[in-house]
């Protein structure tokens, strides 16, 4: 299932993740860390791949279409876990 959002929304999600989340996503999905970074807008394709993300120029950093939301969904789950832990502390 695909998802459409702005590039800045995608970056805000990435920037709000707790330390180590990118490595956790990479480990759990058997991907390189750079591939996960590229998913969130990075452009280092020497050490990572582009998987399921298309960026079109437009307002708010452009429009992003995620063909595969697996990394996005995992990032949202990690963020929800982190927010829950903060509330319980």
C-alpha cells in the first residue's frame, strides 16, 4: 500500500526518532543503515539503495510517494513506543 506525504513531513518523522532507530530499522529489516537513511531523503547510493520512494518537486519540500511503507510504519511504531515510554516515566 502506498502513502503520499510531503518531504518535510517525512524528514520531521526521521528527525523525531530516538537515537539508534535507524540502526534498529536496518537490523530488523536486514537492510543497510544507508538504505534506511536514503528512504528518509538521503542520497548516498554508493552504500545504500533507493527502495520504494519517489520525490516530486512541490511545496513543503516536495511530494513523496512511498511505494513500500514498511520502513515508514516501523519508524511510526518506534516513535509511538518512545512517546509511551516518556509518558510512563
